[in-house]
C-alpha cells in the first residue's frame, strides 16, 4: 500500500513539474487550409480554399497552368506577413485539376462564374485579384466581368491577354507540359539558379502540388485537362479589359523566356483606363511571382507604388524613381532574407 501511495506521489510531482516547465499548446498546429466544396447553380461541385480571417481583405488567387486549389501553399513562405497585412486569400480550383472533375465543355467564362458563386456564398463584395503565370488570363477575365467590385489586379509572370505565343505553341498531346505530368519533379521543378531554393521546403511543396493536381482523384496524370486549359488560353477569345478602371500591377522578369513576346506597351494597350504600374526585373525569369511576393503583398495591401528594398540589413519603402540609385548603392529588392 505504501508503495502504491509513494508511486502516486511521484506521478503527481512529475505532472506538476511538466506543467511548470513545459509550454503545452492551446490548439493543434495547422497543416494548411482545408479544401471546401460548393454546389453551384449548374449542379457542379466547386472546390475552394478560404484562408484568412473573416474581416481581412479578400483576394482571389489564381494559380499557374495546371495547378490545383492547394497551389496556395506555394505562397505560405510569407503567410505570416500576409496575415499581418490583413489579407484573406480565396482560391477556386479550375476544371479537371486536383479534386475537380473534368468537363471538356467548360470555358474560362464558366470558371469566372464559379468564382462569382464562391464569392457570393462567402458574402464578399469588393476584392482584389492575384493571378500568376497561366492563371493570368483567368484573372483578367474575372476582373473584366466584375470591374466595379475589383479594388486592384495583380498579374505576375503572365501575358497581357489570351493568345500569347508562350501559352499557345504547342497545345496538342505533344505539348512539353502534357508529357511531363507523370513526372511531378520535372513538371514543377525549378532550375538550380532560381532564388526559390533559398526557401526551405519550397521545391518539395511544388513537387507535391504537381502530384496532387494531376493524380489526387485517381486521374493518373491524364493530360486531357491540361490540354483543354492550354487550348482555352489560345482560343477562348480575347478578354476586353479596356474598360477596367482600377489599379493594375504587373510583375515581369525581363529574362523570362516564356514571355519574351510581351512588352510594357501591350499591358497599357490592353488596360486603357486602368492605372497600370509595371514592375520589371532585369535578369530575372519566370519565378518573379515568388521572388517578389513580398512586394506583391505590399501592393495588395495598398502600400504601392512604393518599393520595398533592403539596404545594409534594414528595410525601406522608397519611391520607384529612387530604386535604380539605391541598387547602385548596394540595396537589394524585397526582404533582407533574400540576401541570406
């Protein structure tokens, strides 16, 4: 009996010691936002993510070519910054990718309707849009259709409109993209020179995204959805953005081989009534949407057109006309973490 009592006292002591010395969690850590479902008016199941606080400012994020709704995870290396800026990200999955069934009859306009239904379901009126790479043409169509509701449009590493040679040659089953779907590490691999390799776990997350987008439903890397999407980016009809009156921010790498035919003139020609700010990055390629995500988030939060720089380990926001001189003085663009 004494042994049992002594053992019980030892247990109580250990529990009290644990409470005193160990910070136990008040809740579980997140593994990322959950994918939610919505049944549309046309009786289709739409998959979406709503990541952020209810009172934060909503931003519709449209991921790149052939990505699932979980491509939002590629932005999570600045998730804390995003939350601190009060940005709420809404992402709606496109036709045939990830968990969304493929329908060969759907167009870009159908996707826009899906976005509108999700926003209405969430009771969101005003919002901004952030489109990257092959998601840009979808983003511009959303903006054109919802002009009065759009606070700002942010387009990174993407063409000014549908029909870009970068997205249209070739679009058949021999497309270089389609042939890589069975090899996620090739489909979403970044060159060794890319700055994204400074982001711990980023490349592995990209591999996971490629595998999910083309396999998670059991579609076994079926190229049909990607071929269909690429054909839409070439043939769905030019989006008329000439009447859009909002702030438009463009982020382009001047060494982007996929967009060598795009020019600053084409952006201003397509967005005649918009207040267009073009951020060009000499020597940079198709990964500017990640390398300069810090600047994009600041622009979304209304802190543009000023530019974030790092000078001697300190952050500064400066006017665009001072950027060149600051770079000459040893500054770098964006957060100082990029210099580490």
